[in-house]
């Protein structure tokens, strides 16, 4: 039903500290003050548990209940409240709520500390050096250029069966005794990603306004470059990564160095494409000549460097002219492809897709010809005013 990464879960339960330890001589304000308590925990402004010096990280998950020993407390008490080094994965299915912990790196065994072990490691080290010299593929975290994105390795930490779950509404799971678990924040990308996107938005808006808009035309949406693969579901057939079906200009981009989409994204028909970090654009159509496919052709061809742009008068895919093989320094810095009149657009909206928490909307563009284009964008809701 949903899944999300987290590092912290805090408690709002009477007589327990935020990290789930029994309080001594102090009566908690409990659920009667859950709003203030939860707000403080989520914001990460509570004092450290014991010494009052260090502030804890903000909460990804908030556990509430009527008393210590309630079902939520029982099932999560063995899981440390804060995990700075290893991710946790919370998963809600039709059968259970499960908490997984990222598997820790394997420590050296006593044999490996012996002379024989050291000699073995030396040999392995030489082999590794050889691989480093010969393998020049780019790395993206744990992922490697040209290889499918691989899932992390997790081990079971806690499990609450469906018989104890009274209901699930959005990101809250309620248990039969009145306790509950709220996924309030979750691990997202680093802060620099958002700040970079905001900077790019301002820059792109300024550039498009100064060099591309016609007199009397109002800019509705101007996406910054969104690098990633494009997927297309064409008459029920999944094309991932999509290759252009229509005419596209010759461009100079250099060698592709990305990891490939995860195997599951391709094998499952792509219904959870937004949960795959390598995929930036998605289209649904029944014919290759429909507008969403033609736009997808350009995004796939430029690896996302072409920009989706909408105005009061038209929709278009706009290339930075420098990408074109026949680029001329004296030309306008932008070249337009796939331009359509505004009447070709049936609706523009922000839509929640995928099952990852915290969820993020994507741009949804419905064309009058029945095709649909979806675009991953970190600032979608702000751009569309939702």
C-alpha cells in the first residue's frame, strides 16, 4: 500500500520519553497535547534525551498511544528510536505493517585478522586495484553506470499483523487498542536538491521570459532540465528506456553514463515508475503520433535536457540551442520543437503517483488527443499553486 524510508521514530505516549524510555518522576502531557508535542518532535527542537545539550534529529515516524505497553509500543520497543547510520524501511501491505533495517556492513572475522587472513586481503586488494584501473564506469551512490538500479539489503526488525490493525488512512496506521503510527516526514533527498531546483526555476523563468516568450504571451510553466530516462506505455506496451519514434534533431550529448532503470520498473509494467530514481518522464498513448509520445521523443532524445514549456498561447518542447549539432552562437539560445496551440491541452495538474512516502506530486499534462504526459519535478506543487 505504501513504503517509506526513515531514520527516527519518536513516542507520544504517557510516561515515556520521546525515544520510548520510561520517564522518572515526570508525568507526560500525553495525547492531550499531541499537537504541540508532535510539532516539536517533527521540527527537531526537543532537547536531548538526557544531557539537554544535543538536539535530536526530526521525527520521520510518530508513535502514539494511551499508555506504555500499548500495541504500538510493544511491537516497536525493540527497535532503537534513532538510527543515524542505517536506513529503515516501513512497509504497509494488506497483511501487515513491517519495519526493516538496512543490513550493516559485515565486520572482519577472527580468521581475517590472522596472518592468513591478511595475506588473503592483500591478494583481494590487488585484484580490487586491477578492477578499479580497468573499470571506469561512473558510480551513483551504490549504483553503477550501465547496471540496473539495485534494491538495498534489509533485515526484518518489527512486524504488526493485520489482525491488530484497525485501519489505515493515508500515512496513519491505527491499531485496535487505540494506539497508532504516523509516517510524518520520512527520508527525502538532501536539502541541496531542493535549493538547486529553486535556483534553476528562477534562472529558467528569467531566461524563457527574456529570450523565448512572444509579446503579450504569459509564461504558465517552464521546467528546468530534468535528467532521467523516459518511459512510454504505447497501446499497452511498455517502452523503457523509450527511444524516439518520430523525427528528432541531431544533438551532441556525449556518452551516456547513467545506471539503468531497476528491473522491477520494467518487469512490473512501470506502474510505480516514479519510485525509480532513474526515470523522469512518463507517457500514456495508443498511437505513436499522439502529442504525449512526440513530447516524450524529445525528452528521451535529449536525456531530459529539453524543457517542457507552457504559456497562455502554446505548449512546446524547448531545446537549449547549444545541444544541437548545427548550433550557431549567433542564434537564439533556445530552439523550439513540438510546438502546439494552447487548445491542444485539455488540463494541467499536479498528481500523486507511486507508493513512496513522503509522496511528491508530478506534473500531469492531458492532451486533447487523449494522450497523457507525466513529468517528475521537485517543485511541482509550488509551480502549479497546489
